[in-house]
C-alpha cells in the first residue's frame, strides 16, 4: 500500500490560500478556518502550512525557552508558526493555554538495559496539565473553537480526550459534552471529566459507537468536534516531536516509538518531522514505529497484510488505545511509509510487564503508554531496532490515570494476566520485631 505524501507540502489546486485545508485523498482545498472536519468526498483533512513563508530556525525556537511570554512558555505555542499561523497578536488574544508541553525527556538507561538498548529516552506526555498528550492537541482545538465563536465542544473518549477537553473548555467558558463507552473507562480519567464540569453521556457500546454518535450530534446541533478527526488537534500534537528534537539539541534519533489507538499521534509526529526537515531545522528523518495492543490491532493487520484497514472489536487492558476503527488510519499509513516505519503488536501481558518495569524505575505511566516499551522490546528481539540505535519512546499518559489496574497487577488480581513483576503489599502485625524481620529479609 502506498500513499502520496505530497499534500502535506504541495498546493494541490490553483492558488489556494497561503495556509489551508486539503483532502488526504482527492486533494481538494478549503479555507484554513472553514468549519469542517472532512472533505466533501468524506476523507479526512490536513492543515497545509506555507513553509516557504515560514522563517523558523533553531535559534528562534531556542531563544523562546528563556521567554516569559505565555505563548513561548507553552510547549505547543512556542512552535506556533507550524501550529496555527494567525500571527502573535491574534494568538495572544485567543490562545487557550494551560502551559501544556515542556514535558520531561528521561534518560531511560535502566529500562533500556532491560530490553537490550544502550540509548533509550522516554518522553513523558503524562506530565501535561491533565495528565496526557491530549492537552497538546486540545489547546489548538479549543483555541479554534473559541476563534470561530462556538459555544460548545464535544468528543467521544476512552478517557484522556474527555479529561483534556473538559479542562480546556472550562477555562475558556465553553460547554463540554463527552460521549464515553458505558463501564469501559478508567475512573482516574472519568473523574476528571466530571470534576471539570463536562456533561458526560455513557452510551451502550464501545468507543467506535461513541465516535459515530458524536459526529452525528455535532453536525446536527452545531457543536464543535474535537476528536482527532479535527485537523487542528493533529497540529497541536505535532509539538510532541518538535519538543523532542529541541530536547535533543536538534540531533535526530534513529527511532521514535509510540502507541497506536485512534492514530492521531503518529500522524502528527510524522507530519511534524517532515515539516522540520523541509525547513532544514533537522538534517535527516528518524524511523517511526507504532505499537498496537494485540486485542486492538487493525493498523497492524492492515500493515502486515497490505490491505485496507478492517475494523475490529477492540479488547485490551490498555483502555487508551482500545479502538477498533481508527479515523486517522490513512494519514497514519502515509506517515509511517514516509518515515520508513513499522507497525507491531504486543499482548496485554507484555504491556503490563513493561509497565511494571517503567513504573519501577520511578518514571511511571498508564498501560497504553507502556505498549511503547513492550513494542521496543519486541522490535529489538526481532533485530528491527539495533541494540546501539538511539531510540525515543513516547509515554502518552500518567500513572494515576488508571490506578486500579496498577494495584490489581501487583496483587495478582488482573484476570488473564500473569504478573511477572508483582510488588504486592506485605501484611504484618504491629510488632517491631516482625517489621524488622520483613525489612531485613
């Protein structure tokens, strides 16, 4: 399967605006701020930047790190010319920001030594304001909603998107409406949506059912949709890789590895890398690897078989990537091919053991994040990633997003999971000698 990546840079129709929207499949262009999420042919859209007019350099971006300007202090709006090119004056008035981004890039040599790598870093997006990478896309999506004069926003969510949308909507005075699969959302995430005041609707069915409903509701009720089908969400999420490159002093690693659910994140990272390369801010491109849970693996199946994506009924403990019909799959495939990438899958057992490893090094992340590390281990074992390669893994969400699964893993109470790294609490009487014995054991 081969996808044309030219629409990310080219102007496919005669004299479109300097920056605009373009269809992934047919190339039809639309005004940049036109209220739409799909082309008339029903395919998804890209935001096309006028890179010829972009004067960004490493020096400009690095100088912003010392600035007190709220735009510069955001790990998204620092890169604003490649996010939403409306100019500093306009963005200063409309940007809805919580200082998102600026997350830690950890030297994860302890994790690397366990999985056969000598150079491993982990970019922890769980350190965003609401605890996941979703804040990067949401600051862009809610800013556009505000700029367009929308009064309400909505999303379908397995948890992290709803938490982020509810927070950013609340600080901008917008009504937030969340569609979640009934009984299939971690309480650490659901609690955020409720606390931030979102109207939360639990529906019968899974995420894909919720996604179909929210698109219909937004179309009929004039509500702004902020799932990753929204092209501006992808623009905000690109800042993950912009920041990774800046963290590494613009020295490009060999691999960037991340989990795949609705596939907006790897789409964004691929797009961002190609833009940085086109601007000569980086001198080469890394390879990319997308890791899916074996129980929610439509991209992996399509990649391995060379066919169109066939939706599956998703079933995995990694709820953040429990998505069987990802809307961004065509963009995702296109980006993977452009970066000579690969797709792999890992079991829930492998995800949870990788999570225990990441947690035990003091970094910590939710299960879906740790599909990254499980996938790296598999790719190292298979020889796809070499032991000496420089690898950056993306952790997408905070440890406390799903605390129940952590406790159940360490007490061997996860159905169908054999806990290889359990660290169960030890019961003891209130006796000093017994406590000493346990400590010394």
